[in-house]
């Protein structure tokens, strides 16, 4: 049982972070902390004490530099009051390396500056707690793809993200010049990102603009919520097809907040079918007379019915306009056919095109 509580501030003039907290003269710095708050996660505790990001704290933990009673701890470990945590900080941060991971990827465009791929569902975009070696970044490294250094540590090449269980088109920057220009284009809303979504119920109008601030849910940090004081967020949604119990929507991002489409559609009463985090009742939202049909649709949804289907932007180096599309993925076809009440959709090679998704630009 420890009695004190120590905190090691960054060296004067240094930015907080992994590298600025090391020892001197080629020696590692050993720090010991005493936990004074009951039931706090290790990665959050470490980030708070060392002024690190959660990703940086996770790196120290993954490198087995964080121990209690001589045993390495996991990021998800819940600390009890009085626990003595020891952290070994290297003299300086080693160059970041990424473990190659081999998996197939479908590239719809690629040159020496930029690549656009069709991300499969289930693939996390960049390394972080719980997924250090099996992300898209690791797959790109395993493929030998040249990547930009990235604007955020641990995210080389990544200029925007898709949730793990959201499939579809994603831009990757292969040079720092391309990264800077693409990031600027996204900031200026000059990159058009369009998603296909199947939602419960029906939008109140054919076209809806949703403007509602988004913040982390104070009761669950992994989820987001609409909250006063959150970050400004706008989403444009238009009905492509209206089914008995659901709508197929064309959704365009105005901003790019975490889980934005999922949160905004749930906020207006039309959560995405198959979204286990934000559906809040799923098929139970449907009238009792249609409950059986709705429950069948829910069982056919292996994940949220959300797909990044279209992407257009100006090439950051050549200036050529790129307009790319991706069809509805195979794993979501049975659910789409069930929602539409049209078994013919299963045989359609291009179900979104068949339903007129790409024919309009609301």
C-alpha cells in the first residue's frame, strides 16, 4: 500500500508526450504513482498523470513498461485505491513502427500520392487500445504501401476515418504533401462523402438537414450523444426509397464528428438498422402488427446498415476531380432485400444503382 501520490511534469519547454518525459543521459526514467481514485482505468490514469493522449499511454502499456507488483498491466485494468503503479519511460521515444498485418484490400484508385480503398467491415482504421497490430494501417504497412507521416501520432496516411463496422470508401494519403492538402480540403468541406443508410421508420420530410452538437456521452465514454456545448455537427439526409418499416437514405456529411451519422439519425428518431449502440429498441420501435417482419429484418443485420458509397474530391497534386462509388456490400444484401420487401435485390449485381441511389444528388 502506498501513501503518497506523485506526478512527473514534462521537462521545462517540452510538449507533453511520450518523448518529453524520458530520462537523461541515455537512461530510462522510473516513475511510481499511487492511485487515490477508486476504480479508474489504467490507460486513463496514466494519460492524466503524464499529460499523454490515451494512444500514447496505450503504447507504454503495450510495450509492457507499466507494472504493478512487478507484473505488466493491461490498458483495461481497473485500479484500486492504494495500488502502486510503476512506469518505465525511455530516454526518448523510439521511432514508431507498425507490425505488418496481412489481409486483402480492394483499392478503387491508387497513384504515388493518394489511394482510395473500399474498407471492409470489422477493420479498425488505425492503432489504438485493443487494436495495436490488426488495423488498416498495419495492413497497409504489410502491403508495403508508402504512407504520409500523418497529422496525429499513430495514424500515418489517415486523413479521415470510418467506424470499425462501417464499410466503404476511405482516402489514404501516401505523401505528406497530399496529406496536408487533403486535410485542408476536408476542413473546407471540399471532399464530398456520401453514405447509404437503412434506418428504422421514416424521415419526416424527403430531405432533412440535421444540425445538432455532438459530445462524448458522460455515462459511456465509448459512445457519443447530442449535447449542448458539444462540437458543431451537420448532416444532410435524403430519402432514396421508402419501405414498409424503413427508409433507404442518402446521407452527406457536413462535418466529420465521431459516430456523427449514427448519432444524428438516432436523434431525429430514425436510428440505423443493426446499430447496437444507438438503435435504442430496434424492431420494438415498430408497431405491434408489424413486429414479426421487423424482428426478421433485425436478425438479418450483422452490423449497422451504413456504407460509405460515394466519394468525390480534387486530387491534391494533379488537380483532377475524382468521383468514386462503391456498391452495397454482400453481407448487408439480405437485410436490404428484407427491408425493401424485394427478393430480387439479392440477385441484383448493383442494388444501390437498381434503387436509384446514384441517380440523384440531393
